[in-house]
C-alpha cells in the first residue's frame, strides 16, 4: 500500500506553491504572456476606482416636472387642485392630509414656472428683438451675444477666424464653444455641426452652442447635435438671451 504524506497547513505555501514551481510555470509560457501578466499585476488602480466624483442629477426632459415647467403656470396649480379633490373624495378623513401633501412638489413647480414666466419677455418683444438681430451685421451680432453672456457672469473670448467656433464662453472653469456666424443661413445641415464638434475636441471644450435665427435645422443635424453635446440656440431662445436684463 502506498503511503500518503500529509503536509501540515503551515507548510502549504512553501511546499505546494514554491518559488521553483512559479518559475517553472513562467518559463513554460511565451514571453509576451509573462509580460502581460506582470503588467496587469503592477498596473495601478484606475482613477475611477481611486476617487469617485459626486453624482450629478439632471431632470429628465420628459418627466412630469420638466413638462410642467415648460407649460403655462396655471396647469401646475390645476394639477394640485385635482390631487386635493381626489384625496378628499377617495381617501378616509384621517388620510386626507397625507394625500393632499402629494401635490406639494407640483405646487413648488408651479411657483417656479410662475416666477420664470412673469420674468420672461412678451411675444411682441421677442419678435421685435428677432427682427433687430436679423438686420445686424456679423460683428454687431457677435458683440451683442458676447455682451449677453458677459452680463450673466461669463468670460467671453472672441475667436476671430479660428475655425468653426466664433466665441469661447467660460463659466466656473468650463468652456463652451459657440458657432454663430451662420445665424441667418436659409438651411443648416450637419456639416457645420461636425466642424464645431471637431473644434470642441481640439480645445477640450465642455459643450458647444450652435446659433440660428433664420432657416431650419435638418433632422440629421439635430440628431448629431443631441448626440455630441451641442445645444441649438434658436429663434426665441436667442431673443430671450439678448433681452435678459440681469446684471
């Protein structure tokens, strides 16, 4: 009968997995596999595992709150009223207050929407501003845009003849490139947006803005802008930016 040698646990590491065994395994592998294994062993932790940045929450465009913010102010208060009425009709008296309080977040949204809409310029002023913008020469329009962003606390750099971007707008250390030179073009395809995106990559910009006051943006261009971090500032948005009276 064969005798079975029992190795004490304290000697497992030195006997079962000896340095000689490891060297033998390594010698039997091709050199490039040994190098890869060494590289993986010595590779530092990725930055994402060393330090996680705080999560930033952004309201979904099609969420109830976002839709109510874009709607007339009175719609939010109408929804709150319906919630209160439904709570009184459907819930026992002891739960009425709890049900009615479900409408409080929507009440807050209604207050925000009211404040925004009271401060917004009238449609007549928007139309007047768009008419003035469309009659401006390029240099005047660029100066007007720059002044509007500087009024909001941004630093604006004019990029004269430096490619697709015309302005570099910086706020809180983040730079947005603005393409506005074709603001009166009849059509806006995807090519100017590709050029703006290339400029964003070259300058490592945080975002991009493409300005339009006339003409239509093609569907392909709109999809490209959405997928590449480019906001389209168009018509009424341009007028409201220029009419903003904040110091």
